[in-house]
């Protein structure tokens, strides 16, 4: 009897565990498992019955009482942790504590993701050893946090060769973005490239941006410092098509042009060209006019006057620029109006920098129904210098703040009644549909968007936002992502030693505290 009293309990526990193991991990031996559990259960009950008096004495002991208290408080802590975890899973909120927002998506990316109305699938072909895989997973988590319409699927092209062949994957690290309107690909794991791929795949039609040529304008194929090749790349990434237009060889602005850009001509456009642009704009077109140099005339003065704007032949002098960029003839626009082109720039408190610009004034439009507005200007200390000596002369100079970016818009009135007996003009522009909005953006400098200055501060966003407003791509008007470089931590030798010491000391302190508490409780 004494042996049964002493060993029935441990033996019953062992048989219960063994039976559970058989039923869980060896389904084919399930019957044996049930038998062992039944025998173990009988032995456990027998042990309790034979040791009932001893168990009662143990339960009344101090050790059990303290153990029960510890178990109770541990249970309370677990319940609190569980409740916090449940609430955190139901209500997402993230905090980016890095100085430059390394883990925060750009406003444009957030805007694009939140505007998704249908599911977009991102199929990422990455092998297990690809170093960019982890970076993409982190970036995809940030994207999925903003929208439920982005579905991400990781595919190892080695383990799934049939799927790799299906999508014609030839390079490890290829991202394929699939939407119901199209497909886009990229091999760069960056926020800019991934967002642009989503933009391309989710748009049905490409809009065409036409750049005028023939007067020394900044060329989109020119990769030199003064060229516009970076602007062209940025526009293509946002799903625009580009086209050069020589207006002297065409009877009118091509109808497929969603917007016409006159990017800093070195000689004035001829009257027939200005006439073509004016007719295009009057018919509900969109024009982006940039002046190359204060001494260079664009020939667009009559058109601007019609729309209530005037480009002065002066040089904007900005005292603030001397302290920031070291040259007072490089004005800075930090004062933005509440307009779609500049609202995000104003809210983000970023500046635009213009290397040698002419000021723009708002005048009385000569055409009814036109609204014009200066939307970016310098500070009050700047002025438009008309002489060779930099010194403000209130008699001839233009006082600040100097306007640098202006817009104008209005509605077309529709086609006028024509004489049915009048001969048809083959070069005449098509009649303007009534109520169509015509839009104009004017900037007193074209170099700000050249390859040299495009990435300065908010210059790129200002140019692309202007094009997006002209083409009514409102979800593209925003602040775009910037390249985020890692910030290495440089530790001195003493700090490295301190960090190494703390690595070992911290857990040792926890162990010592535990031993001390255990000894003190043992003495109670």
C-alpha cells in the first residue's frame, strides 16, 4: 500500500503524458494512447485518494499560499497584456521616431494608396538569399498599413519556376504590379519606384505632354546640366507620354497634347506660333510657360496679358538667399498661396529655389471670366532689379515680395455662330466645347527644373504638381518620396566598451535580484 501511495501519482502523470503524446503525434497509435491515458487517470485519482490528508496539509502551508498569490498576480498580468495586445491589433497606430522619417511614407504615396478603389496585387519575385527581400517586406508592410486594396505575394522564382515563366521573369528581385487596368514592373526596391508602378498599373490612359522646340528650349533628351532629361524621366515615371512639337511645321497644337510646355526659349516665339498656342488655350487647352532668362523674351506677353499676368524683364534679388545659398540673385519662394499646385508645399514648409528669375505681376485680364493668381513669391525683402547695380530704386525697380509662380484659369464660352456661307478654314482650331476649363501656369525661371537644380528642395514637386494640375491628375499633386540614406551610428572606443559591458551586466543584475528576493522569501 505504501508503494502504491508513493508511486501512483508520478506514474499516473507519466502515463497521461505518454497517452497524450501518442494521440497527438502518432495518430495510428491513438488507441494505445487512449489506454495509457485511462490507466494514468485511474492512477492519478488513486494517488489523490490515498494522499488526501497530506494534500490538505500542503494546501494549508505557507509555500502554497505564496505560490497561489504569485500565480494570481501572474494571471492578472497576462490578462492585461492580452487585452493590450487585442486592442493594439484592432486599432493600428505607428510612430516614426527617426529624425528624417525613415519609416514614414511620402504624402504622395499615402494619397495614391488611399485613393485605390479596387484591389492591386504586388507579386514580388525574390529568392530566399536576395538581400532586398527584407527591405521589400518592410516597405510592403508600410503600404498595407495605408490600404486594404494592396495584396502582396512573395514568390521564389527557384521554387516556383512555372509562375516565373508565366510572368516572364528573367531577373531576381522583379516586382510585378497587377491591376484591372494594366500591369507595371520595376526591379528597384524603393518607395518612389513602387508607387510609380502602382500609378502606372492603375491608370487606363496615358496623357501626353508636348514640349515646344525650335527656339532653344530646354530639351527633354538633353542629359547635360541645363537639360530637362531628369524632368522627362520623372514625368514618364508618373505615366505621362512626352512629345516634342515644332509649331512652325504644324498648323496647330496637336489635339492629343494634354498640356503644352514652353520651357525657356532663348528667342521669342514667332507670331504664328503664339497664335497656335493662344487658340489651343482658348479652346480649353493647358499651357505651362517658363522664362529662360530675364533678358530673353518668350514672345508670349500678349497671351499672358490676356490672362491677367505679366512677366517683367527684371532680375529678382532676394537678400534671404545670400544667407542660405550664398547668392542674392537666386530667389527663394517660401510664401505659397492656398492653391492645388502649392498647398502641399505650404503645408510641408518646403521652399523652391530659382537660379536667376524674373518677377511676375498680376494684371487685369483682357478676357472676361479669367481668374489669375500669384501662388508663390519671395519674402518682402526681395525686389525686381531692373538696373545693372544691385540696389533697390523705388522709381524703376519692382518692390517685393516678388511673384515667381502664377496661374490663370477660366471657362470656354463655346463656339460662336458662324456664317454658313463662309469658306471653311482647314487650319482653323476645332470649336471649343462650352464650359471646358483652360489653365495656364507661368514661372519666371526655367532653370529651376533643369538637371542641375531639379532635386533642390521642392523644385521637382513644384514642376510635377504644376503638370498634374494642368492635366487634372489631382491625386498626383503632392510631396514625393525622397531618397532616404541610412544614418550610421559612430561610437567612440569608450562608448563601445560601455555598450559591451552593459550587454553582460544588465542580465546579471536581473539574476542577482532574483536570487536576493528568493533568499529573503525563504527566510520568511
